């Protein structure tokens, strides 16, 4: 079966599909021809769906993506720059959570927004691990503390860099500086040899953090958690990723206890114009 099917009744031969194709694998053999794949194009296609999504006539169909399966863009749902700025600046790292589980259905919807994040070559390497029970989150936080105690014993330079003595003392005082008593931790993981994975996992969690507030959820990067998941073998064993896979990011998620009233300030952008 061919990778692309062109509905010749709808196709206007405007060439847009070929212009947007990132792999340059769509060609028009002559001015009256319909678009076709270049020789060997099926192996070069990155399955991004741009040819289907850009066609104003709904004429292009990909073997894994028919136009009728791709939702139409709702122009009136798109934000203007002021709304986007407000939305992006409204995102906060949430460190205080209600003692309430988030329904699995809601977490699934949140991940289903985040999975549309971009990835190099559209490889979509990101996989998800959800630590779903608060007790299990706390147990995992205990592994992070074990790692920190190990670093303190070894006199690691990370102790000063990450204030680990203070973090451990805080934990020993009955607080949770690792997961902030969040009911859930969402981890992105992927195969360790996939060069696109670190960036893709970071962007996917960035999407997830931004999307969280639309579900009335709060989120916060779990940097200590991810560092231990990356460097502490006992924790990796507990997380139990499939062979060859490692963690590339972790995020706390839960219902926020407080509502922020203002947008805090940040440094001015340092920009070099050339
Ligand atoms: C990679 C990364 C790791 C982070 N790790 C933690 C963490 O382990 N615990 C925490 O409370 N906040 C963590 N944060 C949140 C930052 O402290 C926060 O983004 C920063 O203070 C700015 O606040 P804002 O996100 O509300 O704008 C992390 C942020 C990033 C980007």
C-alpha cells in the first residue's frame, strides 16, 4: 500500500504539501501531475502528518493519518499574544497539594495533551511512568534521601551544590522536600541510546506542566527525584523501567492547596542581536 493517497477530485495541485514536507519527499513530476512520493520516500517519511494537516482541500491522506481522523483547526479557539503571555506567566511551580488523589482518567487526559509535544525527527520516544499512590511516592522519596545520604557520606561536591545537608535535615524533621507531599509523580522515560529522548522528554513534561492548570491541577518539576532516578541504582531498580530505558524527567502533580493571585517578575531577557 502506498504511503500517500491523493484524492484527485479534491487536489488542486497547489504544491503546498511538497513545500511543507520536512523530508522533501513529495514531488510533482510535471505541471499537470498530482503529488507523488520520490523514489525511496516511504523510508524517509517521518510521519509528521504535515502534508495531511496543511492541505486546504482535504485531498491528501497518509497511510497512518487520514484527513477525517485529524481534527480541524478551530480558529476562534486560538489565543492572541496577550492571552498567551498571561497563560504562560500564570504557570507556577506548585509545592503545596491537597490530600486528594487525582482520578486516573484526568491524569490520562493530561498525558494525552503532553504527548503532542514536538520531538526530533518526530520520533516520539517519550514513555510515561505514573507513580499513582501517595504512599508509593513517599517510599520513592525515601530512596532519593538514601542517595543524598550516600553523597554526604562520600563527601560529594553535589552536597554543597544542592544543599543536601539541609534537604536531608528537612526530611528528618518530618517534611517532604523531595516530592512536596504530592499525590502523584509523573516520569518521562525512554531508551538510553535515543539521542532525541532527553529533549523530547523535557518538552513533553513542559507541555504537561503548562496544561495542568486547565485541569485545575498543579505541577512542579521534581529535580531531586529525577537526579536520584538517573544516578542511584537502587532507585532505578525500584522504578523498574524496561531494559535499556532510563528516566529523563519527573514532575509532581496534584490539586493545588493555594491559588496564586499575581504574576511574579523575572530577569529581563538577555538577547544578542546580530
Ligand atoms: C529542571 C527543574 C528542576 C526543578 N526541580 C525542583 C525540585 O526538585 N523541587 C522544587 O520544589 N522545585 C523544582 N523546580 C522548580 C523551580 O524551582 C521553579 O521553576 C523556579 O523557582 C521558578 O518558579 P516558577 O516555576 O513558579 O516560575 C525545578 C525546575 C526545573 C526547571
